[in-house]
């Protein structure tokens, strides 16, 4: 079954996780492309709003030393990285034979923990049991479910 009339999956993230929105893109990727287009066409004042949202405080001085076009490129990369990182991981795990090890699970769980306001790495030493209690297929399912929580 096709994901859309003309495409098997999203052209950008390569998944069928979200509905088709247009031009071969899912709803998430379409919105990312739209934001990137807004950055490309923004003036200095509008660019500042994107800088505040997407550039970490630790990189502000380096960012401000760049020319406007370079600043736009940096913001576009940050938008794509932040927006599509976990969707792409989901697609890779779903479609390919990628091993899901404890490091990958730990990374996902720590990101969930960070998003709910807990910056401690709660799972650092507790994931060894995943290898002994779950087989590869089960770890893959767990990783997909956790990534789904991050991208929805």
C-alpha cells in the first residue's frame, strides 16, 4: 500500500510515520521545510527570533560573528537537526537491520528525561539488564516505541 498517491514514504525522513501533507513530504517534514524557507526569506529582525529559538546560548558569540547568510545556514541546520533527528532514527531502525544496543536506548531515554525537566542521566547504569532481559527484536520494538514518543 502506498503512503501517498505518488510516494512510498516521505522524501525527507523516509518514514510513513506521519500522514502525507504535500510535495512528497509528511506533516512533520513539510513544516520543517516551511520553517527553513521562512529563514531563507527573513530579514535581520525576523532572523533574531529564529536565533533565540534555535541557537544554544553557548554558541551565540560564534553565531553573531558570522555574516547574515552564514547565520541563516546555521539556523537552517539547527532546525533540521532538532526537528528531524529522532524521526530519522525511527526510520533507520524501522527499515534497516540496525542493532539496538543499550547505548542507543540510553540516549533515547535520557532525551525523554530531559524533555520532562529532569536533566539527570537516570538510565546510565541501569540499561545493562536490557541486554540480558530482552532479545534484539524486543529491544528494537522498545526503541521504536520510545522514539515514537519523542516525535509525536
